[in-house]
């Protein structure tokens, strides 16, 4: 998951520090995520989606891309469930 997040950050041509500032989290939080000390929270992903609405959070979290027509792009893994994140901080697992 962190490799995909790092790939996304690099695609924006910004540093992890700048990314933290853009989404409104402390730089130390980002460092702790990448070091494996802490895991990102739902709030963290919501902040990413608010700042970068084009990002595919399903891909960042699971590695599975959902195409515009809601068909799944299969990787080497089978899909078990999908998590839908709502702006109010709630989520739904399907």
C-alpha cells in the first residue's frame, strides 16, 4: 500500500513533506506511515480524496483499479470486498 501511495506522491512531483502539507497532516505522520510505525487512518484517506479527487483510493489501499464503468481490473489477487469512503468519515464495505 505504501509503495502505491509513494508512486502517487511522485506522480504529483512533490515531496512527502509537501504532500503532508497539501492534505493537512503532520509531516511526522507521513514519516511514521512509511516507516511502518503507524497505519494510515480513514481520516487520512479522506483528506487525500478531498485534495486529490482524481485519486483511486481502491488502488492505493488494495492495488485493485476500478474502471469508470465499475468493472474491476483483475490483478493476481481475487477481490474479496470493496470499501466505499464517504465524506462524513463513514464507510461501507461491499
